[in-house]
C-alpha cells in the first residue's frame, strides 16, 4: 500500500487543497526549511518498507518512481539517489550554477566518502529502517547531503539511477536567487567536511590506548 504525504509549509497557492483533492494526506508544517518538511513527512508515515522523497513542483516526475525503488526492491541498495546530471534534463530545468555546484559536491563526496554519485538530487528513496537508524536532523540546506553522508559513514549501500528533470512550476527560493544558491552551496560543502571530521574524531576517541 502506498501512503502519499504532502507536507505543506503554510503555502498560499492552494497546494493543500489540490493535494487533498487528489487523495494525498496533507500535513501542515509551519516551521520553515526544506529538511524540516522532509523530517515531518518521515514522522507521519508508518514504518514503511521504503520511503520516497520528491519535490512537489513537478520538476521530478512521479511516474519514474519505479526506477528509484528498483535497486532497493532488488536488494542492491539501502539508499537510492536520482541523478539529474546522469539523466535527461529539459532545457532550463537546472541553472548552470546548480549543475556545477552539484557536480563539485558529488566529486568531493566520492573522494571523501567513497560513494559513487554524480548529483544530490531531491528525488531519492531509502529503506524505512535505514532512515530511522541514521537519526537524520538537518532542517535546511543540509538535508541535501545528510542522508548520503550519514548513510556512507554507516556503511549503507548507496546507489544512483538517472532520472529526468523539468522546469519547476514557480520559482525556487534556492536556485532561483543568487543569495539562495550561495547560501545552499556554502552550507552543503561545510557539512561534507564537518561530517567527515566528526567521524574521524569519534574514531580517534573510541580507539583503545595501546600504550599500556
């Protein structure tokens, strides 16, 4: 059984009414933050086998959901990221600075975490037990990398599949503005280094003292 949850961050464009009319369960989350909306969605679903995330602006296409969950159903992955850079992008769907930023962040993750990805796409899926075991907590821009970084450090199997990407309905607060893009990029890159440093520090503290 599929449970569709739409987290509405106090929108004024009729999103909640449209989603409810289409049969979705609407949850109002007045607290701001993309990660906050995703965390609220996790809290609302039962311990499902698979939890899927996608943006509600129709830049991600729900009909491609089988492509996202197939590696999990085949027991080849615990986490799956949909790559817009490896897939087909409609003209104007992703600004050049977003392409460059996602590519650079993905390269850094490959080097520092040994995870082969090309994008930090919002269309993603994970096993329900994996989601809960990672204790996700990022409420804003950090959500883009937290699942990947925590998953890698916990030695979860992370796979990537190509997905298509289309121009969003409406304007993005992140990629649609210079300030939003810079803020998100800084936050994401800081988190990539921060999670790696915290893991290394925890490993050093947990290592037994061999001096006797």
